[in-house]
């Protein structure tokens, strides 16, 4: 085992107040594409980059195209995916009483599917949806199986409880995430390049001396970490 992974293992063994903060990389190992990475597929079929489509303006002005992309590229892949080694390890650490919370930027349900209970989803979840007129709640199946724009009985549009571009984060979830990070003695950050707001700013709240960054490529925050591991998060978690 490599020395830096050994160090992480030691830190995990010694801690009973671990917080994990994860990004898209945690889900890509389950086969969910990072919708921010524009690949050929998107360009063949969609006229706009994902950042443009997954925005408040687009949902309002071009709902047909929003929901076509959203259902095909975001909901369907997420529902077909299975938790990987990272999800399972984190759920196990929580069950042992060592991990207090998973904070994620992902909108899929894989942490919960793996058995995690305290999951803070900064960007919301595909599982919850509501009518933008009457507020009635709907499950993800209703949205996925709808033809075109999902409609409520009242005639309103059913939208996902997901934070779109141009929309603000839920302040309650943010405050809770900050508290967990402030109180943690080991903060593991994984599968995020830490460039998308609020990831980079959130880890600044950590006050301890055991900040571990696990990401395949280097991040803009590597210099602030006490331990840096440039490997896939799932592989690292299978060893610790
Ligand atoms: Zn309604």
C-alpha cells in the first residue's frame, strides 16, 4: 500500500468524527457522466452546452428542451447506476459511528442507496420534485415517465428540487454542512476539483489538521491539504 493511503487509513482508524465532502468524481465511478463535461454526444443532439440547458432561464424559456436533456442525460443514468466502493465504504463508516455526515454536490441517490443516512445534498436531488404553481410533491418516476414537460394536475410544471445554474443554494443545508465541517477532526474531500462554488469556500471552514484530498488530478486547493492522494476515490476507499 502506498504511504499516503496508509496515512489516510491511520487517520480513519483514529477518528470518530469524520466528514466526507464529495463531488462528481464519486458518481462517475458508478457510470454517471459529469454533465459539466461537454462530450461529443451532447453536441450531436443538443444545440446548447449542458451549463446553458441546466439553468433557471432555460427551464423557464425552453422547458421542452430542458426536460428532454434532464430526463435523458441526468435522471435516467442516475437511476440506472449502482453505488460503488466509495459509497459503500462511507455508509459502513457511518454505521460504525465514525463518520458523521456525507456532504455532496451530486444530485443522484447513490449514497442513500448504499445505506448512508446523514447525506447533505448541496445541489438538491433528482428524487424530489414539486409543482411550481401549487407545490404538490412528485416522485422521480412521474417526471421520468412523463411525455415532454411533466405537468401537475393543476396545470403547473413539475420541476426537480435541484439547484440549477443561476439559482441559490438552500441556506439551511449550507449552514448544516458548515457546522459539520467546523466540528470534524478528519475531513476527506473526494472526487472534486474544488473549482465549482461552493466547494472551494466550504473547506475553508475546516479547523483541524487532517484535511485529506483524494482526486485523480490535482486541484486548485492541493496546497491547503494535509494529505493529497491523486487516485480514484473508489480505489482508495477499497484499500482503507
Ligand atoms: Zn400543481
